[in-house]
C-alpha cells in the first residue's frame, strides 16, 4: 500500500503549505451527525435574539387552596355582612337574624358577638380564605350544611365547644351522635325563635325523622303532642342521655311521675307493675285503646292474672248475654276495672284487692 502521498499532504498542512481540503479529500467522510452538530451553532448565531425585547409574562393568580385555613378576616362580621345581608334563599344566608337570639347578644361575654368574641368566625371558622378572590366558597368555611366538605363531627365541633353543661354533656353517648346527626339538622341559628325550642313547633322538627312516632300521636289515645301542649323534650333529652330512649330521668317511671305524680305512691296496697315499669301496661306515644293501653282488658290483665277461680272470662262471643255466657258484666265498660278501680294502688285499709 502506498502511504507516502497522504503522509506528505498532512505534513504540508501542518506547515501551512496546503489547504485542509487536500487532507479531507484523502480521508474517509465524517458521520452525518457530526455535520449536523457543526451546523447547529452556526444557525443559532444567525437567528436574531428576541428574548431581551419581549416583555415578561405576568403569572396567573393561583386559586385559593381548599380548607378553612387559620387566618381570620380583618373586619370580622363587617366582611361577612357585605355579602350575607340578603333574605335567606338557596344561596345566601340571612345575617341579620343572628342579632335576634343569644348568639348575637353584645352584652353577653359568652356569646360570639360579646366583647372580645370572634363574631361570625366563632362558629363558621377563620374566614380569610372564604372572603379572598377566586376562592371556592363552599370549601373554605364551615357552612353547617349537609353539603359541607367537613364531616358531621367537624361541623358540630363549634357548637359542642361552647354548649357544655349537664343537659348536653352526654352528647357523645346519645343516639343522635351515633347516627351522625348534625346540630343544624334540628336547630336554626340565624333566627330569633328556633322552632325546636318552642313547644308548639318542636314536634314538627322531631317527627320529620321519627315517622313511627308521628303516626302514634295521631291515634285516638295519645299524649297531647299534636295539640302543642307537650313537646318531645318534656320526656327525652335530644342531646344525649345514659337512660333508655334518651329519657330525661334515669328510669321510665321517674319520667312518667314528672306529670303523673298521683301514681307515684307510696301506696298502702301497691300494684306490682306500677312500681316496676309503666310500659308494662301503657304505650308511651299513642294507642288505639283508651288510656294508652298496650292491650284491651281482660287480655291485658290476664297476661299476669289467671282467670281460674274468678268470675272473669275471656272476651269472646260465648261470654255475651245472647249466648248465655256467665259473667257477661265482665266484658262491658271497663272490664276488670269495673270492679278493680284502683289499678295503680290503694291507700284504703280494705283495698287489698284494689277495689277501693
């Protein structure tokens, strides 16, 4: 192989006596990638630089993050009133109504609007994010509604934090808390007269959920709840109780004796079911029988008292006078109570049989 000519050309280039193309003509071609990379800097140099002349783009305002945050508004309730001052509808709360109840009482230091209070934000939480521009209003404050992003315990927290007294300290053991009932499911906050706190209107609130009790109160014999003379809270503590059915008193009898004191005793001659439990004979909300009885006599009485050796007979067709039944007087009027009139007990010396 003749290598003298390429070697001579290379030496001439080094000495400056020949053009570099003479050497390139004698060597293999470079890869295409190398040529492209060499051309790129040249193209960059040829393009005009416009970065200095173009104005900087203004960054878009970031949306307010969801959540209540920790910052309060500078003006307090004045900030809220700017928007929430219209009549109540599906979108807006009525602000002025809060000043008609104890929450808006300026002279009560315990009230949200009392001296040093946080006003609206005492209940609804820090409102700086809520009042900011481009904020998702429903996701930045406790609106106490069913569509709130907060859970029921979180919505109830402001109420439970303030309302701590013997009538409400059993909330967390009551059926309402176990069933995730929110305070605002029953109470109205922005009003001068909360319907659930008025005897005549309270049943409508309670019976919206307790359908069976609504039916019972329409029966022939019932407590006068539908007439506005009694409220559910006369017997029950809606804020929780360790008693059965969240009663105000420890036992059923003590609750009944609050009104029916004449049945309390002590009696010289007692009727055992009366001392034990009133609901042995009576239903509490309503019945199709007189005196809220669970069954009609004599069937009610014969649950405990056997008719053997007694002129009593079952209330059947055989006992009627037309069929020649004996003791037919037993099936008319008050049945057993035709004779045993003192069924709740007697103080008469001869009242052992509750006859007098």
